[in-house]
C-alpha cells in the first residue's frame, strides 16, 4: 500500500452567514483536489447571541448539505414538508436537487453550539432530481474505539489494513464514499484504507496533526493526494477531525450564493425562477 502525501492546508476563515451566525469557513468551490466537497463551515460558540437567529428560510439548488451537530440542537424545516431536529452527535442530510427552500434555527434550550455544515456537489445528471432529506440520530452512528482512537462512521465502509472498523449509515451521500469523525489521543496514529481514485481531505477542528515533519493546528482543511493509505498522526495534544473521501465529479462548477450549477446560464435560470415564484415547480 502507498501512503497518501500531504499537499495543502487551508486554514478556516472567521466570517458570518445566515442571520449573523458566527462561523469558521473553508471555501472550496471548484477546487479539483477536494471535488465533490464545496465548503466546510464550523459553528462553535458558547454564546447564544453568536447564532440565535440561525439561518432563516433560503433556497438551494444543485448541491447537498450535511449538518453534523456535536453539541446543542438545530431544527430544520423545508418546502418538502420535513421538520427535523438533531443534537449531540446527530446528522441531517439534504439533497437540494431541482430546488428546496429551508430554514435552520437553534433549539430554544441551546445555550452553546458546536457543529458543522458541509456542502457537496451533485453531478449534472442529478442536479434537477427531486430534493431529498434524512435525519440520523447519534445512537445510529457506529463507533469504533480503542485506547487511543475513536471513529464515528457517518458514511461509507472504513477499513484499516484490510480490517473493517465500522460502516456509516448515510448511503445517500454520493459521490462522497466515506465520512467519519475521528479522534486521536496524543501522539496516536491511525491508518485508513482509501481508494486510489478518490480525493481525500480532513477538516481538523481540535488539537493538531503531525504531517510530514510539520504540525498543523486546528481549524483547517488538509488535503492528501495519491496512494491508497491515509495516515493520520496527532501531535502531543491529540486531534479530532472529519475525514472525507470521494471520487471527483470532474465537471465545471459555477456557484452563486445557495446555488451550485455547471453554467452561468443555469444560475441565472435559478435566480429568475426564485424571483418569479416558479423555483419549486419542477
């Protein structure tokens, strides 16, 4: 097996979105080495004022969202009639497809919040499919653990040296083949089997990683290329990260606000349909 080489680290940038929600973001729209990943937002604050208004109703088309909530709660409501609440390790997945309007607001009892929203692309052949939605509670995420390692499997089958660790329940998250929440004790190392053809990245949100004679500090996204084995080594303080692999779509990406399509003309169509009230009529 060949170890993947570390090629880039993208530090998260402090910004706001929605109704003034404080986030740390890594924007990746159209970056080929992480395709089909488009963006990672980390929401993390002990102060309700940093996120209390949440994300009021807004549209999406042509992409997928995944929300993973470590602490605190978020309520999702959408134009499909779905209403879901996740908290403390739960996952929400939505494929916007041809168009959906949704909102995400913190639960009334949430004082501090820590979670993530990730955006993933859809291939052109699926961008105008009917939207879909799914909730997964924390108790339904399989967890592998040892003295120094934990791995909560969200999507895909996870192996180390050919030995199966866990399988995630979110089979709908395509073309992302794998997603997991990995925790490492100080100086611990985890080797994971990955497909040669898949892009591989991890979002480091706690501690640090020892990568090819240099240390990476949270928060930020590390990219690894080539090879079929990913080695993750924590610094002395330990580390926690989201690990993702997926086969690249390899299509043009044109993003504008909440829309992700293949051409500028398709973006204009989405904007016009949203303005004239025909956005959901597909």
